[in-house]
């Protein structure tokens, strides 16, 4: 099994440790000093290696969003010898906490699975906020080549494991197209004008939430 899917050390996360790990994650977040006048949730759809963080991180900074990264939660879990079984639960609680406090949130994870999509629709109704959907959609060849040249990190042992993780995820969860989402902006991170795309997306998002 890929280390990307399950940590090598598979200790279960108990209730007390859940709170500890959650607090560790929250302590490293960048909290914006101001909140957007209209509360919203930024949700990307894109498979592993598509460039979600490349897009979501600068957008979160420009739009004053709290960026919640699923990978960063899993990294903390792995460093503390826990499995990833409750990583989504941690992310959900952190997202809810910040939404309750009136912040807008950027989810730095693929929101294109049916389970995550349904959870976001519930959040949308519960907090009466706008959901902005963006699609991170470079050609698959670009993703495969990028992952194949992936250097060793905590997430993948090597490029071949990264490619296997991508293919397994795609086969299990799909690429989000079956959800028929009406995207507010579509990125092609294989293009050299990614900064222009981000600036353009910022304008589109501000128009959507303020219009």
C-alpha cells in the first residue's frame, strides 16, 4: 500500500491526541487580519499532482482566506506516528471552527469526490455561504511527468510511487467530472502564465461574491 494512502506507522488517534494534533495544525495556520465582507468557501477540484496548492495558496493570501491543507494535517499525523484515519475529521472540525468565527476558508485538498462534495453542500446550507468552485485541470501527461520526477519527500518514496498514488486515487474517486459542478474558474497549471491565471481568478471570484 502506498505511503501516500496510509502512514507506515499506523497507531490510532485517540480522543485526547485528536485534540492535540488538531491544535498543532491550527497553531501553524496563517490567520488573515481581515475577513471578506461576504463569507465564502473556496473549493478546488483536482487530482494529486495537478497543482492545487500552487493555485490555492496565493488565492488564499489575496482573498484573506484561512487555508486548510489536508496534506499538512497528514504530515503532522505521520510525524507523530499516527495513521490518517481521522485526518478528514480534523480538517472538517477546523473548517467549521473558522466558519463559525466568520472567516472565509480555502480548502487545499481535492473536493471532487462524492463524499467531500456532499459534505461541502451541507456546509453551504448550514452556514448560508457562497461556495466558489475552481477546477485545477492540466493535461494528464503533465501530471504524470511531474509526479514521475517527484523528489523524495514525506509524501512519496519516489516518482513511481507518486504515479501509482495518482492512478489509484483517480480509479477510486474519479476526477470530479461526474459531479457536474459549474466551475467559477478553470486553471491549466501546465501553462507558463499561471500568475496571470491566478490574478484573473481573483477578479472573477471577487465579482462572484460581491456581485
